[in-house]
C-alpha cells in the first residue's frame, strides 16, 4: 500500500524533501505508526518525533490514531503561523 | 462580488478592502452591521527588522480549512455574508495579508464571528511565514498567545 507524504515549511527545509511516495510496511496503518517509520530513518528525520509537529490526512487535520492506507495523502508540518 | 467559492479565496494578489466590505451588504436590506479585519505586514518582529516575508501554504487543505472555519462561524452565529481572503507568496511591510469580513443583522454577531474566524485561522489554517531579517531568513514561530486566543472560543 502506497501513500503520498508531504512536508511543509521549516520541516520541509530541514528534511530536504517536500513530497515522497512511501510504501507502507506491513502492519503500518495509522499516522502514529507511519511517523515512527519515518523517525527511524534517523538524523533530521528525528524532528518528526517532536510533539508540536502537526499531521493531516487527505488535507484534513488528523491525530496519531487516524487511519492511513492505499492512496492517502499524509502531511507533516510545524505549527501554523498565518494571518 | 458574487460568493461562488464559499466566500474563501487564497491568492497572491492584493485585494480592495473597500470593495470587499461594500460587497458584503450589497443588494440586501437585512444587513444591520458589517465587521471587518485586515492583517498587515509589520516591519519588525521579535526584536529585529523585517524587510519582507514569504507565506507558504498547503494548497487544497488551506481552502478546506478556511471553509471549515467559516462553516463553524455560521453554525455558531446568525450570519448573512462572510468573506475571507488570505494572500500567499512574498509580501513587503505595509502589504495587506488577510481580510475577514462578516455581515449580520446585529453588530454583536458580526464582531464575534470576525474575531472567531481570525483566531481560528491563526491556529488551524495551514500557512507558514518566513521572514527576511538583517541576520538572514527565519521561519516565524507559532505563538502561545494565538493558542490562548483560539481556546477561549471553546464551548463547554
């Protein structure tokens, strides 16, 4: 099962990646589990473990318990600063 | 101006605040008050000068998030017309960033909804500011005071 992952702002810059296609390992079916997979890459990826990193699934804010599966768009980003 | 996009626009270009305010009550006799807010780029932040800023956003989600915030405001207060415009891209001090306009039958609803939309936009809409300062460019940190401002609208 493949998902599209997007990164924004300071996080995108630190990771050097704005978008990637990612094959979900067996058993990975939630935002929290996906996040752990990405943090396990080490180095700058450990930034994703920070509590203030926000997540969205299919362009809606979503928590760690949210399900992820084939074709979903998942995003990781810092706290928002618009307005 | 016809509200064919749920009243929400995300755009690079500037907006005409006077025309937007006039449009909120145009052609209807039930409007008793219009409240509006315009956000402007400052030339300083956190103790250093700011010569420009660039607003990044999450295309698609931004429009959903703003539409959701407007829907929440409409569910909470009796509103007639709502308009939200947020600019993206590179802006200079003095440039307008954001417009929120609300028309209602009574001022209380217009004032409250306008402030609610801004407070929620600040904490829930996926925009990020990067400032250009004499020491280089930096991402703006989120403020706790913005979270506090949004918290106070929570219904018990």
